[in-house]
C-alpha cells in the first residue's frame, strides 16, 4: 500500500532517529524505499519493505532495497512472531481497509511499532468542514473527497483511545505542524501529524 502523502523528509528524519542502530526493520507501505535506504546507510539497519505498487517495487529494486509485493490488509499474516525489532507504518494507516488488523499484526511481528498519521482533527480541517460545509482540502491533505485514498479518518484523540482500548503502551508521541516538529498544547487541535511509538 503506497503512502497517501508525498514522501516527507521531515517524517523520515525523525523516524530514522527513533530506530536503534542495527535494528531489524520492516517498513509497511515502503514506497520507493527512501526511508529504508536511509535506515540502512545511517542506522546500519537490516531492512525489509512491503508495498503493493509495482512502480514503487521497481524503484526499491533499483536502489537495492529488499522488498516484497503485498497488500497490508493481509500480508502480515505470513510473517512470524517477533521477526523484527521495529515495524514502521508512515502515513499509511488511514489508507488501509483494516487498520486495527494491521496494527495488531505490527505488534505481533515486531517488538515495537512506529506509526505516523495525519491528524484530521487539525483546526484548519475543522474550520473548512464547519464553516464551508465541505470536506477539507489543505496543503497537508491535498485530495478532494472523490479522489482521496484516505478511507479511515482519524484524529490524534481517536488514535490515543484506540491504543488505550487495545491495552497497548503509547511510549512516545511527537507532534508536527506542516512538517516541523514542535511541542504544543492541545495537539489534537494544532498538530497536522503525529508520530507515535507503540509497544504491547
């Protein structure tokens, strides 16, 4: 499953810092392999990617990034428990059909998960929906309702509640606004994106 967002260097830079050196890393919806290549070169990680798009698969192959083609809504069933130290899902959770299934298997396959999501609760999105009566289209969410790949709209609060209800640990949260990492009050209102580290 290819990422909905453009491959964002700010997202990748922070995620790379969160991956321990020498980790076994699985990147779900790995796109053209940019993040995995970065982790291999900068973090000496043992890398593996999964994507559904044949064009992205070819780009990974051209970079020498190991990748398998598969649909995230079922492919993780083929992986053994604790096969990886870190499983990454960057800007893809809102695109899959079964986000709960994907997250459950991420934490089965890996010791911890790093997940980044766009925050649909961001104030600009709320403003457009409330005052214009239209589904929001912004710099961070550039698609119209009829061509968006997003099928599960999630806010930071929704995500927190889901993690808590599953009995998992939300070990760390990092909030971004239009690509810039920042500390802020009320992140569900003022952050455009969340990066979270989750463990069982």
